[in-house]
C-alpha cells in the first residue's frame, strides 16, 4: 500500500478554539494549512466551555480595563504565571471577542445593545462575554464557520475550497517528525480506516487541549489524553509546571455515569450558594488571608453584593476555583458531605425559575435529563472534578514557539505559563483566541525564512513501525484495563491533596504501567478500532502522568492546583521556580528554572502590600526588573 | 444495584453486517452510551462508536435506539422495561463505516454550500449594537450541536439517496434561517436561495426533525415555516415583488 502524503506550510494539530484560530491566522497570512481533528470537525472539547470568555471590554462595568484583568489573572495564578502571557492576554482579549462578532457570533446583549458580561470567580468586574451557558459552542461554531467562509472564498478565487485550508477529520497524530534538528512534519493514522498518513510541513502548531482522561473523575471528553503534551515532549520540547492541575469545584457527583461532568461556575456567578449536609454555607470558613479584603465574611454582605457591587465584598462562593475545590474536599472529608459524596449547590433560592432557564439553560437540561433534578426547585449535588491542566508546553509568549524545537508552536490548554498555578474561569476561551492567533502568526513568520524540510525514509519507517506494533504483539494486556489502572493511581495518589509518600508511590506505579503498556495487544483490525486508538492515547497519558507526579513531588509547597498535605503553606521562594519536564527517550526528568521577573511597570500595577504576601523581601526591595 | 441488560447491537461495515446479541451489566442512572462502553471494555474491544462529551453538548453519539434517532449519552437505560431488549443501530440515512459509526460527510458538504455570514463593511469590531430580543431568534438556531439526528430522520433523504443532491436538510434550513434573521447579516435573498438552491420546497412539514432535536429547537415552526411563508409572499404578491425590485435598485434593501 502506498503511503498517503500531504504537503502544507503549516500543520495545526487540534481543531478546538486554539487550533482553528491559529489556522485562520495562518491562512490569512497566505499560507497552506492543514487542520487535524481527532474527532469530527466542530466536536472538540471547546464546545463544553459554558460560562464565557473573559475580556475587559468594560460593557457591564466601565471601570474594567486590561490592567484590572491582568491583576486578577496573576492573583488567580498565585503569581506563578508568565507575566508576559498574562499581559498579552489581558490586552488582546477584547479585540479577539469583537472579531468573533465580525464573523457572525451572537453574544448575549446588555441593555445598550453591547456584548453582555457576567460575573465569575476571581474576576473583579463582570467580564465574561457569554451566550447563555453555551459560550464554547458559540465560539467553536463561529470559528468553524469562519474556516468554511475562507474555504468558500478560496473556491471562488482559486478553484477549490481545499486549495489553502483542508480539514482532516478523525485523524490521530502519533509523531511529530524532525529533520536536521527542525520540525519537518507529522505522522499519524486515519481513525476510520487505520491507514497511515504523512504530513510534511516546516511548521506545526500543537493545539490539542488537555489531559483530563489521565484522571478517574474528569470533566474532559475522551479526547483529553494529553496527546500534544506527549508529542511535544517526544519531539524535544519541555513541559512547564505539570504539577498544576485544576480540579473544578463543581462537577456532577450523581448518578455515577455522569460523575465529573461540569456544572458551570456561572451557577455561582448567577447567585448559587454552596451548603453542606448541615445546611451551613461553609465557604465563609475558607477565605484565605490573601483574599480577605475582597470577599465578604458574612451572609448579609455577600447577599448585598449581587445588587450593590461597589459597596460590598464578593460572596466567597466566587473565590478562585482552587480555593473552592479544596473547601468542598475538606467538607466532604469531615463527614459533612451529601449522600453521594458532594455538597449542595443551590440557585433556586435566589433567582426565579424563568431566569434560571434563560441564563442556565443547558445546566437545567443536563440535571433534568441526566440526574432527574429540577434545578429551579432543588439543589444540585456537586464535587471536584479534574478539569484543566495549567502546565503545558514551555513556549515563547509572543509567538507561541515551543522552546527548544524550531518550527514547533503550541497554544491553548496544551501550552503552559499563561495561568500560573491556577486558571480563572473564563480565561481559557480568551486564551485560545489570543494565543491561537499568535501561534498562527508565529508559524507564518517562521515559514517565511524556513522552507521545506523533507522527511527522510528512515524517519517515516520508524513512525510507521510504531503504529503497526500493537497488532504484531500477542499475549499483552488490554489497553482499557491499563487505562483504568492509571486513572486509579492518579486519582488516589496525584489528586487534589498530595503527599510525598503517595507521589513516590505513584511514580513507581506509573513506571510499572508504562512498562506493561509496551506490550499491550489489541483485538480486531485497524478499521475504526477504539482499542487500537486507546493504545496510543494510553502512551500519551502515561507520559503526562509521569510529568505531573515527578513535578509534584519536587514542589514542596501548596499553591493553586497543587496542594501538599505535608507542605500546606505557600512559599515565596517556590514562587520563583518553574518546573521544566523533559523526556530522554526512557523517562521524564524534571528540573528547576527561574520564573521570569515581573518588569517594573507591571510590578507597579499592584499594591505593594498585596505583593508582599507572595514575594520575598528581596524581590520586594528590587521592585521588579527594568 | 447492577442488573443485566439485553442489547442487540448492529456490527459490520459497508459490505455486510447484522445484529449481535449481548448481555451487559447496567447500574442505576446509566445511559445507553455507558453500557456500550462497558461492552467495548469487556466484550468487544473493537466495537466502533463515536462519542465525545457525554453530556449532550457535542452531538457525536448519534445512533438509532429501538429505531429512533437519539443521542446515546442522553438516553437513560431506565427508560426501557426490565425485560426489554434494546436494539442499537447506526444512523440509517448515512453510509455505514463500521458498527455504529456512519459517514456523515454529506452534512459537511452541505455546510460548504450555504453562503457565509456577511458583516456590514463599515461596522468596525466592537461597534455592533443589537437588542437581546433580536439576537434571540438566531440564537435558538445556534444552539444546534450538529448531531445530524434531524438530517437522519428526515424522510426526504432517509430512504431517498437521490434527493440528497438537491436537499440541504433541516440542520441547514436552520442555518439559513439563523443567517436570515441575524440582525447584521448583509447577504440578501437567503430565503429565496433556500427555496431554489437548497431544497426548502421539498420539505412537507411533517415535523419529524423537531421531534428528534435534542436541543428542542423548533426547527419546523420557527425556521422552516416562516421561511416558506415569506418565500410564498414574495413569489406571489406582485406589490411586494415590485417593491423589492425597486428598493434593490436603489441599494436600500
């Protein structure tokens, strides 16, 4: 059988928000672009984003601006964010949202007819552009339709809709290929037929999203298997701060089959309160010192905030996600959880049934159809679920170039640095747009001075042999069983609360599963064979789990999405440290790297009394870099 | 809690296939997709099924359950009788690839045929002002998760392969309606082209599409019928016809 070959200027792996935005940008720069989707076009996990996209347009509160958004993002990330990414993100998000409107997006409106903005955890002002609670769907559909519009134009101007952009659906990439130390393309297989396919392209943008399927309870779909993280590692790039995983505080807990499915933070933004089995509104007990001046410590003030935000502090239900997740975890552990091991989230007491159905339609639908709960009348049962990985490919902020691999770019959830140790809700959709575009620009710029880099036959042979391998083995284990075993290990030992001994145990167990996974055998043939597909996904998840566990055991403090029972406090010395994971072909190695110092003009945006809570006296005396 | 559930799952490909009986454990609260996954993990490792979000938001796990087009992730096992055998088959309107997976590329081809949104030339990013009430009409159609159940159930194409060429189907009628009702879209004559180029006239309003829509979009009442009515108005009302020509010449409409 002859190998199917394609040649493009830019190959975009991943067709969620970041990938599609990168593809639009590269096409508009005049390049030929291939978009790889692991599933069908338009089904990527971006559709699951509910709450909205954060951008300081100032439509709901005119005091908002990029500086306030920047400050909120840095606080949310406990100052471990790469300042430059947070800065670019805060500055450029409004333009990226408005641009979507020029492509046909229809956001909800304010009375003045502008884009409506809603409250969310950690955001000082109402900032999330939204469409009910299905903002991600609007975003991905808008960009999908933008791609189609560009293809229609190409059909008119160049004779074929696919002359410049082609979408390859249901295709898995198994290797990023390099020649002469630079990216040369990628290799993979069609999920439908199992047939191999080669892409030659001097620039590759990784936009593969997250890693949630590494964990047992997750809001992520089957696609979140860390493919891009693993592809980048194997291509010689590094993963930054993989210990930081966001456990979203509110996933469904019952029935078991939907455990982990997301309950949008908008429920709390719209007034939902959290109570334990004793009926206590427990979040007041969990306001950390660094947030005491911004969050109400009593119910009366918290309730007043919904109508008068200028004279009251915010309800503690709207603390950043890491804080709320840990609080729920503590309540359940202390025996004050619900029957199914969660807590109650109730929006029915504060807003009318009509408004709930209008503002939270898909939540109403989801609970009614899947759990038999009418959220306009009753409380939901919720608990933490693995939702997002802050860690990811170590990139240059301005052009999204993966450090150490010329021609490789990464954007969206798969990239690290933007969110520090914890991501604020709403900052993901805007991240996709801002850095998806920048990755497209970066790739286009790179291609200008780096033309074709042909892939050698020996490289092709090696990639091809890897795909064939699971069918050539016999007597190995079943990939489904190994996947479940990995999920148990990560859930029990690398979860919300961690200790050294458990992490050490996890590292040993992950290595053992990886050794056994080298022998997995799959039933059937190559044609649309989920067992075969999982064999490759498993490989990726194992590298991700190893990176996370090894980074987590080294970080001896608690910060954002990394909580150590044996090191419960936040430590200013550790704030200056990024963990950089690399792969030597056998195992993952983690090293420390200094976090870039906040420049003076950004340092000066903060009240020094606030920065003192995060920084060492030495850092404070320097007052940022010049 | 676990009980046994009897399933008949269609297995095969474009050349041949048939229903295979399996018995599988089912727990309280589980949906059909859960038991399909259990079959996959325990009995048929290579059973092909599409799915993504498992929360009714992505529209991937479309299939026919006891002959009815449905999302497997939103179909509760408890909705069937204890002794009932559940028959699971691939979407009938599209060619089978393998087992429960069909080739839905027809829909992506049709999407390419619908002219894109056209933003007003002089309206810069950030300047758009729209009333909530005006965007809501199109927002209803933008809830579409592209599960293509409406395309599958529509009898214009379900058993009439020959109609596919000239019929865009309900999913794309709501796409046209969405653009037609979009407060800012500048492209004219969307209703007319729906009738003349996308096969709107072939629809005889049996509402099957509305019935299967998991997003409860009122495809027939809110998109198809209003477009048909206005097409009819424009076609047969000579005053309106003349008016539209005159205004068009002056560049007003």
